[in-house]
């Protein structure tokens, strides 16, 4: 017999226990509500107005905000304080990049870059070739060269100095809004004139002949498709000759875009919460908003850390989604006196005293044509399921 008493609306179902939880991926078959979600809000000590995220090799999570640079160890938020006698060039941080050697590159809203390497702090400004204007993002190419997208153009670091692109590069535009390096080593950049790319080892950019809005992020899907997030448009695949494309779009303004290690697409929006698409053509985008526990519907950066945990920075704090061994299976309001039995195919049958029989599978529920009350359930050795109640079996 499998009988559980209680008047709670939500039934806790133990799906499975992992022997090793490290590097557990976020199961795309589970709804977002069945992942383990944690929110740190401003009232909990988290900073607000988070603009960028990065994880350094020591495991710390770094948060760029409009009021300073913070780091988080999973318990406490700590504002970064430069070594004695030194200071960061500005307060408002706009971009972060964790380098393979353990350092952290920091871009500022008013045209400066700093590099933190343990207790050493270096600064770059116009004297080091960096143009004035906001630093929007960093990217490191396949050959180890660091690039920065700034309000006054695309620049790269070489020999301790930043270098602007001359005419021979054929770079389209005077601005660079974001920069990204794909799995093949191609450098992608969005300017006020559209999208261009630089193949690995190339010295001339090539234009993508597609109309786009104000692009805030570029990402690559597992099939090689290039996706864009437009701050004034949508999240969609960019039509690039020779690359896959997709009809699926998220018609909401976005500033955050990421494909996780399982190929699921995550996107933040500027007022409509967080969304995920599993990558299956028939699957819709699934949303998760403030009313469900997100710190804010206005969210910007996304980061997948080394353990496969997803982090989201918002205007009101920090959110985390990670694997959960125990998940919540929602049941109809008012259901009570449950009878539960496992069915073949990873499904669970749930009877109750006052609701029809339900089949729960993969986070979804199906109502079956068997009326209540159903207060006892059993699966015999042959696999046959028996259900019973005051009216019989």
C-alpha cells in the first residue's frame, strides 16, 4: 500500500537520488519550478542593478553593479576593496571577464578597464590606447587575444596596450555593442550598423546581411546556429549563410542570452522575467517570473558556472538555479489523503479522497477517467496496478 495523508496543495515526490551531485546538469525535461531555485534579494544583503557576472578559477562569483564590484562565496556578498593606496577608476562596472590564469578583467561605464590578479591591480585608460566610452563586454579568441566591445569601437589587447581597428580590418561601424567567440574560433561583433564576423586567423571582417535591432548579446547553439538578444526586439537565430537557423523566437526585449551545457537556451528580459527553451522544435519558451520567486522581472546577465549551476543577475538581486534531487509535484488545490503508486515508464499514479486519478510524469500531470475516492494503491509483482477506495477496487 502507498498512502500519504495531508492537506497540502503540493506533494513532495522523490524522483531520484544522485550519488554524485557535482557537475549535475539542469534537466531540460523538468519544468523550471522543479529546479532548485534560490533568490538573494537586496534586503538579504545582495547588491542590486547587477550588470555582469563572472566566475574566477578560485570559485568566487563576481558581480558587476552600478554601485561597485562584488564577489560572492555562496554565503556572503563582499564588496571588492582595492589594495591599500589604490582605487578603481570608477564605481559603475559594466563588464567582467574571468581569464584562464585566474585574473579578472573589469570594464567600466565611463571608459576604463582594470585587471585584478590576486593582490595586484592594473588600470588601462586612454594613455594605454583604450578609447573613451562604456566597455560593454569582453571576449577571448581562440589564440588568446582579449577583445573589448566599447561605445567607441572594438579594440584588442596586445603588448600591454589596447589597439583600435584601422581601415584594413573593414570593421563596419563606430561602436561595438557586444563581442563573442564561437566554438570554431570565429569572432562575432554587433555594431550600430549590424553584425560582422572575423574568421579565426582573418584580418578583415565580413558583414552579415540581415536586419537587426540593438543587439546586447550573441550566443551559439549546439547545432552551430548564431543567436542574438535584441534590447529593442527579440531573442532569435540570426540568418547566416551556411549556418542553421530556427523559426522559434522569443518576442521580448532581452539583454541576456546563454546556451547551457545541455543545449538549452536561457534568456533574460527587460521586464518580463526569465525564459528557457529546451531546443526541441515543438517546445515553447517556458517563463519564470517575479511572482514565482524571481528577484525581479528586469534581469540582465546569465552565467553557467563550472558545476552547471545557472546564475541570473537582476535589478533587485541574484538568482540561482541548480539540480534538485527532491522536486515538488503540484497537485490540484484541496486534494488530500493521497494514494501513490509507481507506474512503468517513470510515471507516478496519484489518487486522493476528493480528486480524480492523476498521472505525473516529467513534471506534467494528466487527469485519468477514474473518479474519487481513491485511498489505496498497490503494484503487484507482475506490474499490475490496483486502486481502491470505500466504493471498491
